[in-house]
C-alpha cells in the first residue's frame, strides 16, 4: 500500500487529499522563501564574528571578524593575514549598503581588493565567496572554516600568527635552569621554557608555549575593545624536584570587569609532562573538590545554636582526625592576627571559604591549600593555608607518599 497523506477534518472525502497537497505546497513554498531570506540576510550576520581559517586561491589565510558591539566605527568589521606573510595585516571594511561585501584595505589605507562572502551553515560553518583585485585583473575563490573556541588546544587568529618567542632572561634554580620568554609586541605577557631535553620537559614546554600564546591572544583581543584594557602575565618556577615542577602564574589587569588579577598554580609531572592530579596525592576518603565548612555551625536563632558556642562547634569538628579538620585549624591559626574587616573575624571568614584538595600544591615547607571565598564580596577571606608535611602525612595516599619522598624538605 502507498503512503497516505493525513486527512483534514471538515472537507468531503474526495477533496481531502487535494486540499492537503495544496496546504503542504503552500507551506513548502513559504518555507523556501523563509530559508532563502535567512541565507540572504541573517545568516551572514551569524557568520560575521570569530576567527576563520582557510584559503584565498591557493594561499592559506586566517581571518577575524570583530564583535560590532564593542566598536565605535561600524565600517571596520574585521582583518586577516596570509600565513606566509604574517607581518602584513589587512583590514576589512564593509562596503556601504552591501551586507555580504567587504573592501580589503592595506596598512597605507589603500583599497586593494573586494571580498564577497556567503555563509554555509552545515555540519561545518563555512564562509565561501570570491576575492577580486581592485583593478579587476584577478579573481580568486575563498573558502574559510570557522575556528571553534570550544575545542581544547584550538588555536585562533593571534595564536596562529605567533612564531617562536624571544628569550628575555635566564634563571638558575639549583642545578636546573629556565628562560623567561615573551613576544616583542606584548612584553608584559611572559612565560617560561625549561632548559632540558627529556620528553617530559619538552612536553611541559609545549604546554607553557600554548599558555603564552593564549595569554597574548586574550590580551590583544582585550585591546580590540579598548586600548586601556590589558593584562600583565608573568610565570615563574616555585619548585623543581626530581619528579615534578611547580609553576606560578601572576596576572594583573582586567578586560573591563572587576577582576584585577591573581595567581594560578600548576604542578607538572616530569615523566610525561602532564599536569599532576593532586587529588591522587591524598587517600580517597580525604579528597574533596569543594568543601565548605559553614555546615558545622548551627543555624543562628535555633535552640541548638543557643546551647553551644561557635568555638565549641569548631572544637568538636577538628577533634576528629581528618585533613579538613587540620585545614580548619591552620586557617584559623593563620588568620587570628588578621584585623577584622567588613566580613568579621576569622570565624566569620571560615563560613565563607571553600577548600579543595584538587588545587593543593607541594612546597619545600609543606602542602599549601587555597581557601577560596564563595563570593567576591568577601575576597578578604582568601588565604593560602600551609600544613607541614609531618601533619599532612597520615592523609596521603601511597602515591602521595612516594611523591613526598622526592621532595627536598626543609
């Protein structure tokens, strides 16, 4: 039996199929008109942002479209460079009155070509079209693919433009040495390269170089919004042991938000160059990704809270041997001389911070944990909590104890 079209209620039987076909034909026609209008107008707007990679003719290019919301000049919509001539950047200006046509302008302000682009919204988002020289003597095809920013290690417009950085300074750390490196156009963005040739050291250097390029890219993207924005980023080695390296990245500046910087720490495994999972250093029952101890305090105003003081609640919590108990004790000890601020004393701060074994790091003096405030309003409660290895030892896993044996403990 052939497929039957659904019938419409209210029509004589002999008219049902004919009427349905007319309705479907009408919707099909309207749908095609809608799709054509979308591709003719809205789709090019959808594609007109972000970074793109591909070819003009046979030459590899990388292109970037700006977010117009941040620009004063609406005619400037993007820029691009040829990968064989990265130093020369070309500006793209929208041709007046034409949504899908741009003028290519060189560094002297001369119009050198016209680009006509359309957007293909398939499995891969693509820009296709043609490049035509200003004297109409040459026409080349354009095919570009969107560089997705949600894929790890995917390099964008600025990263692909960067080659090898320059050495700024070389440091000696015991028997090891490393170099501070940067790019000439962004001297305030610095990272390091280990002086070593093991597979682990080479792998770490590749990661650190990616981090440098990403920081440079973020900084330059920030300056596209406003020249007053930007970052200073400096990385150094805090600890270089037989089995691992600990780095500190210091960030200062902002991109129009309220965050004025801070520190980020990483521990790299020298065997393969991978990041150490610090959770593995601790016994399974002592691991915690996000532990807020405010739950140890009874709710204010309850009968229970009237019967027991906060000091008693804390003492009851830390009396049971546990890593989180040691963190609470050391946090309060370190902050006991801190001048009370708008948040209050150390006990009030304790209610606002979260601890995590994932973000711990080794140091010559002991294991360091981050006490991170859950709210920006209480940033004064942030603290680095140092626990001596003699105290943390019972809570380490066999793997953590093996790692500890390679540390030059003071």
